[in-house]
């Protein structure tokens, strides 16, 4: 059945093993991040076989799905917990990333109620301007957190390269390392986890230039797609093709390359423009914007090029592959992070697990 996403679990396990090995050499433990694959239990298990220490996800629904499928590990919530769901967070996860005292208080109350201790990582914003407190807030918040009986400060962390695409550097990560020293000294505690890396940090780690105080990484894309995330460069000895999107040719017709009639907005509010290359062989496939991010897929056959998509159709120029392409044939694509996320989220894309290669 198409559209489908072929998922090669051995390649994911291999990638995890390579990344965990690289991090280990530099004293860094790895949590495998499953949010991009909607907490798919078999993918989480492949990451764990590859050596990640725990599984981190941004959504409680995903974490519950993995727990229900007997993924055995400790689970971490890496999106800030909602104040309104503190009890669910404590019930479902061992650890969460936090930046608000009100939420820490609610987590503590919920943990006391449940007879648990909930671990928190206090997040600092190093300039990427997504989650985290400004560095000068950290110490006062840590002091407040120390007074809350239901939580334990497991560490501090930062996330770079996501919202604003700010690259991790020896300098901005040194700030995190210095803050960790300060919290340990001023609060008289030892932090287990200085969690400063995600997939964007792997080249810095490999270069040996990352501050050695940073001892934890939360890694998703590098394990799934074998790339670091600042320039999307392939990482040594990893697979970039653990996922293969397949869609089927529904219609194959010789038609003009330019539309006929007065051009207004398309279904998504854009005014598309099409180059005039005369008549071309147009293939219409059964995958669309509901299932993928258009800019994030690349046909594996380089003779095919993407013309556009609506919610349920993808149009290709198949002129250069005339001899090969037929109605009913499956066409394969590589996916990037955004397209993978969308494909995993779409219930219309069948997930096919494979264990054969690598
Ligand atoms: C998504 C996310 C990660 C993982 O990022 P990758 O680039 O996929 O490695 C790590 N930390 C946080 C807080 C995240 O939201």
C-alpha cells in the first residue's frame, strides 16, 4: 500500500551506536530523541539497542505510546511541561526540562502527592531564543527549586540551533559550563547532567573543542538521518537513508509545462510560477502536503524532478525517465527532518519496518 515510509531499523541502530560511541569518547551520555518519529516504539527500541541511555520526547502522548509498547527505559520530557499538566508529567516521566518557577512548584506538589521525586533540568537560553531562562535568572531559580521537596535538580541544559539556528560554539557552551560551576558552588550540590548538546553539536564534539564540563546530549536527527543540523552535513560512518518514502504513479500524461488561463492563488494561498519548457511528461503521485513537506523530499531517481503538490497529489516532471516510469509504479524519495516529521504524523502514510540491511 502507498504512500508508505520504509523504516530500516538496523540503520537507525547502527547510527545510534556510532553517535553514542563518538559522544562516549568525549565523556558525553546520550538520550535518544523520538519526537520526529512520533515516539515510534520500534524506533525507540532500535535507539536503545544502539546504546542510548534513555528516551526523550516532546509529547506525553508519544511517551505513553512507547510505554504501552513496553519500551523499557526511563523517559524524559524535552518540551517544557504545561502548568496545567504537571501531575501527568510526574506520572509519565522521570525527568523534564524546565524554566518557570510556577511549573517547578506544580511539579513538586504533584510529585509529593504521588510519593515521587521528579528530576528537573533547568534550561538556560544561550541565544537561540527558544526555551530557557536568561543566564542571570538561573541561580535564583535554582535556589527556589532547592526548597521544593518533590523535585531534584538533575542538571542544567541549553538548546541551540533550533529556533534561530544559532550554532553551538566553544564560547556559548562555556557559558553553560561556567553556570554549572556557579550553581554547584553556590548551592552546594553536584549536577549529574550538564545537557548542552543536540545534533547540532556533534562536529564541535568530534573536534574536541566542546567544553568538557558538558556531559550530556539529546540527539534525534543525527541518529535518524545521519546528519548534524547546522549545515546538514552527513556524519562519518552513518546512514542518511534509513527512511524511504514511496508513492505511486496515479496518472502519467504529456501536458504543457505552463498552466492555461488566468493565474490566481493556488489551494495554499501561493501564486505558483512555472517555467516554460514546452510539453513534458507529468506524473501525478498519491502523496501530498498532508503527508510531507514539499521542500523536504528528493526523488532517489535523479531524472525525476518535483513540480509541486496539493494536499493529496504530488506532480513530477518525468520526461527524462520516460522509458522507465509507468502508471502503478512506486517512486522512492529521501526525506529530510521536516518531511520525516510530517510523514510520521500522517496516518495516511503506512509505516513499514525493515530489519534487513546494515
Ligand atoms: C528536538 C530537541 C532535541 C533533539 O534535536 P536534534 O536536532 O533532533 O538532535 C534536543 N533537545 C530539545 C530540547 C529538543 O526540543
